[in-house]
């Protein structure tokens, strides 16, 4: 059947999905929300304030998530940074979700890289322009399959780190997040109607830096898994 016969004016793009680990199910991605500066040490390295200010968010596109294991070095940048992060996948949502009820919205977790065209982001900051070109570009969120919370429970602590070519570059612990997972869900739900399929990238510990073509990025979060991504 052609797109037109199916009632579409143009060819529809396939829905963005992520594999679910240990399952033949896929997780249908609705939106991708990202938290900025959620670890004090990273906030300081970016010139910010380590205190508990209100969280801020930006978005990536659902099809920026990529479990293919490679990261094509993007055009229009010569300073692309790695940011290793905890991915939170929601199974339900709503508005004004109380902190105490927020974990009930979580389907599972993953390991994700918030790849960033830092030079474009610096320019955007300088000109007070939005961040999409720096953050929401194609293949900008390499990640693992989703691991269901039914299998591993909820993660509020555990080591998170990233190696480049076997050398440790980023280290932290989930317990260092300024805004914890239930708090970020609750806060986000005051700004947006959260839905099943929404994904949250929860911010990166310190040690961000540039990658080069050929680099092997190896990310890890205790109890969730490992992510290997080659920069090509
Ligand atoms: Mn980030």
C-alpha cells in the first residue's frame, strides 16, 4: 500500500523505538527531555552555580536515540563533547505528578550519551539563542536498550563513568544528582504533560570533553549496563 492509499499526504517516518533488554518488545519513544547541569561538579566546570537552583530542560528528538553502537561525527562542528547520563524511560505520565508518586511512572533505565556540539552551544549561549543545533542533531543520543525496572529496581545510587579509548574521563555517582529522578519527573510534569514513552536524560557528571573520529566511548552505570560507541 502506498502512503497515499494509507491516507498520508507524504511518506510517514517510522516511529522511534528502543529495544527492551532481554525481551522481544520495543519501547516506543514519545519525547526526549534532558536536564541541564544536574551534578554540582559539572555545573562548576561549565561556569555555573553548584547550588540547588530550579532545574532547566532542553529537548532532543525521539529519533536522535540510537542503539547502533556508532556515532557519526557531525557536520558543522569541530568540538563535539561526550556527556554520559542515566536514561529514564516512562510508562505513564500526567501533569503535576507528586514526587512521592513519580517512580511509579518509570518503566526502566538505560545508559545514554548526550553528545553535544559544544562550539555551537557556546555560540548559542553567547547570542542567547536556543540549543537545538548543539543538542538535537541526528545520532546525538547513543544509548543502550531499556532495562525494565521490574528486573533491576529503581536506581538512586551507583557509579556512572565514561572511558575514552580505555582512559577514564568522567566519573560520578547517581547519588550526586542535584535533582533526583522522582524530583525531575515531578518538576517536568509541572511544565509538560508527560506521557508513556517519554524519555529523560538526567544530566552528566563532570569530566566532559571532546571526542575524535576513531575514539571508542565506553560508558557504564552500576546495575544498569554498559554502552560501547565508536566515533566514526
Ligand atoms: Mn547533558
